[in-house]
C-alpha cells in the first residue's frame, strides 16, 4: 500500500529551504540527506542499488573532482545537489561529472535562459499565473512528478522564447533537489492544441538545437515520459527536428496523441487539471506552485553564484557557437509516430 503523502507535492525537508554554500572546498561539507518515504527508499535501492556506502563514496568522488577542476571557481557541494547528478547517472562518476560540467557551462553560456530563475520576475510570474506551465499536486502510482503545459496561454505579443525557457528552467530547478524527483523522475504533458505560428516564430532552429542538446546532455533529472496532445502539423515538424538531437533513450520516451482519450490510456486522468478531465483545478496547482517557489526563491537565486571559466578554445564554446545545422529537408527527419 502506497502512502498518499509520499505522492503529494511540496511536503519537503526543512533543509531544502536553506541557502547552500557555493564554495568549491568549504570548511565542512553539507552531508544532510532529506528523508524519503518507504516507497521511494525501496525504489532507489532496487533501481540504483543505492546504499550508504555507495552514496558516501560517490559524493566524495564528485567533491574531489570539483575541488581539483581547474575551471570551476564556485559550485554547490551539498549532498542533495550532487545527488541530482549521481542518481540521474546511476552512480557512473564519469557521466555524473560530465553532466555537472555541462550544467555549469550552460548556465554560464546562456544566462538569459538559465539564470535569474525568479518567480517574482513580472514576466515569468505572469506566464506562470496564466497557466502556461505548472506542476500537478499529486504524483502518479510510480511516484513520478507531473508537469502540465497549456501552450495557448503563451501570448507571443508579450512573451519571448527566453521567458518560456526560463519558466521551464525555474520549475525544473525548483523540483530538482527533492529526493522523490531524483528517484522517480518527471512526466511532462503538453497541450499543444493552441500552438500558433506566431509562437513558433519566436524560436530559431539553432536555439531548438541548443535546447535539445541541453536537455539530452546537461539535465540531471530523469524525464520518464513527454506527452504531446493535439499536436498540429507545424509542431510535429519542430518535434521531428528536435528529436534528432536527443538520445535514443529520450526519443523512446516521447509520445504524441491525437486527442485526450489517447492520453488517458497512458496517464491517469485523475492527476490532470480539472479543466482537462482531472480532479484538481489549475488555480490550486498554480497557487501551491507559486508559494513553493517563493519559499525557496533565495535558494534558487543563489545558484547564480556558481561559476565556471570557459575558454574560447574549449569544446563547449565551440559547440555553443556552431551554427551549422544538418542539411536536407525537414521531411528527411525521422517521422514522429502518432499513437
């Protein structure tokens, strides 16, 4: 029997409200680990083989790597931050360090997307309050956190692509230190029935490529499923392009549905907003999400104090400034199958 509280959002440990140090070699490391319910403890032991010895060893190796890194100037070293990378990469130290490095690089190279993640920012708050993107209040039977998007709520005459990316980054960052999210991951549902050409015109193919690379290589979180409902032809074209930048594993987790009934076959409709067949009104989800992000606002903004030096001869600088796109027509991309 699963305890419902374990699947309810925002019941988090008090240490996740504190502002962590960004000194790469602090006098004392923060080794506190937020508690998890039995459901998640069992899940993390079975899926990651995580135990006290593996966790302590992994944290030590990651901290040693940070301390010796010649270009990292400041970085969080608290356990819950580093466990994002260890758990998402199943304790592969090489993969965890590469993802952490890319995470820091992305923040440095694209500050308009990944810094100043602030719910008090007027534009970000307005986009959030409109119901463009928000977490649901209950997790699914597998313990996964659901995020819901209603594309029609993005006004292209007011908001930019940077606003959209920053809201995504803000919500994901606000969840990433939660052990439940690190353990079970996310399910993201996009209602793209209201997608317009005016919205699509705000983002370039180069930006889509960069964002897809970030999602694939620099995100220390597991996207278990991504569902697109009522996708128009233009959205499928963009999706086909973006999918080419993702790993095979990630591509297998992307689904398109012709209508809501097809989505309900894969996602518990009771967990969706009331306006889309579920039980909880959007307004309740938005209110709870805003309160959570206000409580951890200073913790989120503190991440902007992390620093990494990027030289112009580094591979990351070259990747970010590579504007060459694959040749060939859009039609040559792998077709995205509609369920």
